[in-house]
């Protein structure tokens, strides 16, 4: 009897999750109807950062692998799109897919090479990848425009809809973000999600125990790195076609650190955490950009980074499981699903 | 098995064991950690359906031997054969897929999951859904989930803990954690079960329960290799006993033979 009760409870949890996603989608689709162009543009940023952060959550929160170089994958997507569409007149959509394939391929190559090593190797290697990417982009002036970047990148167009307008980009970004959320939640609640958690030595997992159960730990580490790189690349491509311009500074280490902070702040236990982390951080950024010049005359520089640092420290002290831990089981409860 | 089967005898009957009845053969296995020799040319074989007990004091090399068989440690010298497969240089996950699994000494249940999810992870080799089908929730992934949930529940029932299915393993007693670990190992469907000190820390009734379970598994055709230092518990359960002392095999035989072996008495069991 108990088993039946539990199984029906599980089914309810799955239904609840689907309903929460539907409600979330409905809310996100109605938001642009009531706000102006500037907040819409900020919400596009939230959506793009959320896509990257979902990948970081799967990589760090589920598989226990730390990356501080995802700006490189975001940049590979952005620059692949920018180069292929401006220099070679590729379709923006094709460029987006090729960027994702290239990011995935690079992630697979470095993943296969380094997961034989243990510890914080991924953090170090991804950091190095970010540095290499940045300096490559800066130095390959003929292809990338160097420090000046590339301009006049064509917008994404679908069925006559031109996504150069923030309003339309908002819908595209958030539809993609919600699709990626659904995919990632399914993954998290599946045997793949359990397998990833079983090898996460930072969160109650054990590589030895996983391996004697037949789990190819290295293969799963590579696969989840590839998936997170593809997410970042898709976001990067959309960013390039939305902003219509790319320059190397966007894809440097502060971006990589930012998405890690968003993941930790939102909560590493669920893909939902990405939206909370990205929402709060972008909200703080916009607030500071608006408010600081009023109080501090002539303020310049990335002063919001100070606030991000303070927020991260406060989150680690008082909400170690992230903002998501404030919500109910619909967001955080992981169960076997039928 | 590509080994010299002529020298292999059943420890109980002393009769030669046909190659196709042999499940595991360990040949001249040595292991060093730096200058310390942990195992010295250890050899033995295990026929299908047997319970082999390896005893020895702390530091005798018992756990190292199990980890060499399961692949968690790499072989330095010697050979290990399982069915037709030479296990050297095979990673642990592939050894598991060949039919060997291990209950680790400290169990290492996954504390971020419920009890039933722990056991579902043990069903990994019985799933086919990858990232794409799981993410898209394709019919294959859903069928996998249903099948492994059912299988995991049956393994949990086998160890008598189905009421604990949805709780966190951290809340279980040590004995219950060991049983969940056993259920998780059984979920792999392996032919050879390696148990590393499964009795340590268990209460008397838990030891009885575990013994009954092990005998039940043997009756179902499973081959079991137990490493333990609690000799009293094991003498009644093993078909075959091996004694290690400072990495060296000093005796092999039936429990009765081992209990009468002077070298074993001197080295380990004591005269009392």
C-alpha cells in the first residue's frame, strides 16, 4: 500500500513539475506586454545567462565538475555565428548550429584529454581555455576583428520575423530557455541525472561506488561538459545576432565567474536555480547601473563586480543551497519518475 | 578460461574443477604501495556458485585484493581471469559489465538520493537511454525508468527494507545501510559479488540476517567472495577459505581444515 502511495505521489510530483513549467512559461510570455524596451532588453540578458547557467548547474551541481571558463564556449558560439555570417554569408541559424557543434567538439576533446586526471583539473583547464580563447580572438584580427570585434552581424530571421528587435528576441530567448529547462529537468530526474549525482564527490557521491556499478564516470563527465558547452554556445550565438556586434571583452573571465556565481546563488540542486541566480544578478547589475551614477559622480568601471562578490559571500553564508532552497518540492525534489 | 585448469581443485571436494565451472582465477598477484609489499604472489580460483572467504588480520592485503579484482586498483604483477576475460588493464566499469560487482567496506551510499534511487543507480547496466532520450523523455527512457524502478524495488524487498525506499540512506542504521548497499550491488545482476568486510559494525541479529541472505544468493547460483576479519562468523558460511597474512597466502581449504591448520592458528586464530 505504501509503495502505491509513493508511486502516486511521484506521479503527482511529475505533474506538478509540468504545471509549474507551464505556469512559468505563461508568466514569462506575458511579461513583455507590461514593460518597456529597456527592461525587456535586461530580461533578454536574464534569459541568455540562464541558458548558460543551466549548463553550469548540470556540470557543477550534478556531476561535481567545476568550470571557470564557460565564457569561452559562449564566445565560440558568438564568434562562429559572427564570422560565418559576416565573412561567409552563412544563414544565422546554420551558423548557430555549427557554433554549437564546434563548442561541443572542443568540449569533448578537452574533456577526453583531461578527465583521466582528477581533482580540480577541469577548473584549471577551462580557465586556461578561456585565456587562450580570449587571446586568440584578440590576435586573429583578420578573422575576428581583434580587440575592436566584429560589427554588422545579421539578425536571426524566422518566417519573416526579424529578431533584431528586443521584443521578438525576448520571446525567442525565453522559449529556448524554457525548452532547455524542460530538457534539463527531464535529464535531472532520469537515470542520467542519478548517474551524474552518483559520481559527484562534492555532494554525497562516490566515483568508486559508481564505477563498481558499471558507470563509465569519465564518459559521463565528458558528455555533461559537452552539453553545458552546447548550451553556452547557443546562448552566445543568439547574443551575437541580437547585439549585432561582438568584442572579446564580453567573453573573458568575469563572464565565466559570473555564471558560476549565478549557479551557486540560484542553487546547484536544480536547473530552476539558473533563473533565480541570473534574475537576481542582472537585477542587481541594472539597479547599480541606474543608481550608482546618481550617488557617485563620474563612477566608471565594472563596480557591480564588488556587489556580486558580496552577494556570493552572503549566499554561501546564509543560503548555501541557493535561492532555490526557499521554494518547495516542485523545484527541488528529485524522484524516480514513472 | 585460458588458464592452466589442471592445477585447479575444488577446496571442498579436492576434485579437479572443469574450466567451464571456474568463474575467477587469481594467478601470482603481487602488489606494492611504494616499498610496502601488500600482496605477495597470491593465487587461488573460485568455482561457480561457491562462497570463498578470505580472512586475515588488518593489513593482510584483503581489501587490496578485492579492489584488484573489481578494477579499482590496477594490477602490477600477476593475472586475474574472470570467465574468458583477462582483467588486467580493464577499467572498473567494464569489469562490472562483465559480471563482477563489489560492496565497498564503507558502503558509500549516495547521500543525495533516496534509498530506492541508490538502488536504481545499481541498475545502470540495464538501461539504454542516453542523454538525448532522457532529456526528451522518449518512450525508451520512460520504459527504462519503469523497469529499473520495479527491479530496484524487488532488490530492496529481498533485503527486507522496502518500507525505507523513499527515505534518505543517511537516516538508516549502519546495518541497514549495508543491506541497501548489498541490494544496490545485486541490482547490477552480476555473477560474482565481492563483499568487503560486510559484517563489521553489525549487531548479532543483523549478522544472522546477512548470513541468511548470502546463503540464499548462493542457492540462486551467485558466486560470492567475502573478505572479513571476523572469523567466527564466516566459518559456517564459506565453502572455501583462504588465509592471508602480511600479503601472503598461508592457507587454503575448507573451514574445518583452516581451523586445524597450525600455521593459521599461530599466525591469526590463536590457540584459544
